[in-house]
């Protein structure tokens, strides 16, 4: 039998159970303290099935916190039409994720795990910036695209922290439409504000 | 001998050692997993000295992550002169904290610990919102002061996450002046943007 990494045909229920247990345990205990044995126990499966379906613990983490949307399509939706209306589209798209039941759990679990382990922090950074906001800013052809993308990322990550981790009472109960309207000019601002004293970084 | 809670006269060096060890260990392991015994070991003191100087573990956490500034003076500086120039003053004040060596450690340790324990999350929320941003917004007499304060708090907390936890490369190396200039209109915006569809919360 060939062991393949990543989801494979068959056993979708089992894989979903493992991913649910992984998301919950990584979020509750952090990357390091959530053992594959405990995740398997919570999912009610043999620990060897995790290796069979997903590979290593890091592989499982990546799979558990995969964004529940296609990033290529997301970049196209947000940046495709150009700078005109950009802030509104990013606000709509990001609040869609942050207010969605499953997607918000993914985001908050990712940030929570990132606080406890550098590997998780790197995965969170790649998900939010490298795969989403940086391609968006680059596509729009602005100067300092990486810094602009990261500044937008701080506001989005900060909302996750405020709503789901610090549980700020008003941010935890505010309607999506209010946040989306408030963010529209903020994202346009981060896209266009002069950053001339910022030294471009080669990283 | 009377056991007093909170710092007391004498033993300032010992207290400073305990607080340094507590900040480091709470940030690395989270509130729950950082034991008083381990903190005492790292500080090179008898565990009973922690109880003697600070009281319970929660008391020690509060003392370790006390803001290194006087909140009353901070509220006066940011909100005292009124809404005119508010964004610039909050941007200057908050970047002063977020780029300061000791104060940024306090903030990032606080957010990191908050991700692992609800008690720490509550303390972080109180520090950032209840004691600082809410009094500022209230003093300025705006509608929806709690929601506005929290929205500002999400941007500030998000910067801590981006710079110190996710370690976004450009946000981690950007100059303070660039962030301060970029934030000025953002804070003014959160202070004044219409939020009429937001239901005022009684909490």
C-alpha cells in the first residue's frame, strides 16, 4: 500500500473528523502541546490513520488550517477589477471570512496556534500575507506592496484577536455590514498612503 | 510577619527578577502552563517569595503585564486636547509603546498569553480597552464610544500580532514614523465614521 500525504480518495468522513479534532486541539493547546495521539483519540480513530491521510504533524496543521476558499479566485475577485473599489471588495471578502462560522474558526485557531509556536506563526503568515494579501497588492502594482499587504494583514489579524481571542464585547457582537463599511476606506488608505520614508526591504 | 499583596518596600531587585521571569515564561508557555515554581526557578528565588511579594498567580500576571506608563496621563495626553489632532496623538502614543523595547515585550507577552487562557485575555482586554481606549473615546464624547475604542484596539493588537507573533517581515522592520503617519487618519476615521447601523450594546 502506498502512503500518500494529503487527503486521498475514500475515508472523507474520517478525514473530516481528524481535521475537526485537529483544529480544536491545535487552537486549544497550541501546535506543540496538541499531540497526534490526542487528536486521534478525539477523532475516535487510530493514530496511524493520521499519518496515512495527512503525513506529519506539520502537514496535518497545514491541512487543518487551509483557507476554506480558493486563493487564486480570491485574489482575482479583490484585485482583478483594479484599484477602483478595492477597499470595498477586500472589506467584503475579509469580513465574509471573519464572520463565517467555519472560516472564522479556522482563522482564530490559526492565530491562537501561531501565538504558541513559530511553525504555526509561519503558516499563518503565509496564509494571510504570502498567499492572499501580497498577490493582491502586487497585482495592483503599488509601491511598497509587501508593507502595504502586511499593514492590511495587521488589521485583519487584529480583528480576529479582538473578536475571538480578547473577546472585546462590541467587536464580538457587531454586525458584519458595520465592519465592512468601516474597513472600506481603511484598506484603500493602506493601498495608497505615501510610505516614502519606508526603506524597501529585500527579504 | 504580615504578607502583603503587591510590590512592597525592599527587595526591588528580587521583584524585578521575578517580574522578568514571569513575563518571559507567561509569554512562552501561556498563563496555565507557566508554573509559579518554574518562574521562581528562572528568577533564582524561593517560590514563597512570589506569594510574599505578589500574591496569587493571577496577581503576578497582572503585575508582570502592567503597562509601563500611567494610564490617566495617557488618556489626558491623547484625548485632553479634543478631537482635533486625535489620530496623530493616538498614533504617536501607541507606536511609542509598540516600538519600545520593554513596552513592546509587555504587549506581545500579554497578547501571546491571552491566546492561551481566558483570564489572560480578560486582562489584556481591560488593559487595552477598558483602561485606555474606552476612557479616551468616552472623553471625546463620540457616539458608540465602546465600539470605536474596540475598533482602534483591533488595529493596535493586530500590529502586535503582525510584528511580534506572526513576524511579518516588513511590519517587523518598518520605522515607527512610517506606522505613526499611516495610522493617524485610521484612528481619526474610527473615531468619526458613521456607525448608525450598529446597535449600541449594554454590556
